[in-house]
C-alpha cells in the first residue's frame, strides 16, 4: 500500500550512471491506454526521470518503482507554476491599477518571469537537495 507521504510510479531503467539511473515512466490509465491518438493527449510522450539507486544493484531493463516525497512534488509545483502565476497576476493588476494600458501591463507581466526563472535556474543545486527521487524493485 502506498504511503500518503510519498508518490509512487512504475518505470523501466534505461541507463545506469554510478549511483543514479534514468527511468522511463510507464504511462497508465486515461488516454494513454487508448492508443487512438486522435485526442493528442499530452500524457503520451516518453518521460525520463533521474533517480538515486541508494546502493541497490540495478541494471538497464529492470522494472522499478519510483518514490518521491509528496512535499517535494508540491514544492516543484509551487516553484514552477504557482509562484509564476501569482507574480504574473500581481504585476498585471498592479500595472493596470496604475493606469498602464493592457498591452504594456501584459508585456511587463510576462517580462517579470524572466528574472524569476533565472533565479530558479540559479537555485537548481538547492532544489535538487529538496527533491530526492529514489527507486526500489
């Protein structure tokens, strides 16, 4: 039974690099099982994830389970989606309230995301320590 504190997904190891491995996620359920392809589902692409093996001896082709703390996944969602949307809307409404035209407010709102994502890029080493994905058989 899966713990509420972790998110688990099945996958197949495609490459091993030292104590890390690349895992191709298995797409299960929903449109990914249809095979029709007419809906152009975003869930259909190959997804590779780098995970720590924690000393477990694994090889390419092994079927494994990926584990990530729910707290780590939520941090990723906030950093990549929640905060940028909040910044964009805050900038948009503030500039609009100050009397700027819709076009200027919209462009400035989008431009505020450039320094934000540069900061996120610089914070990648710290973010990696907060998001630890492990594998098990």
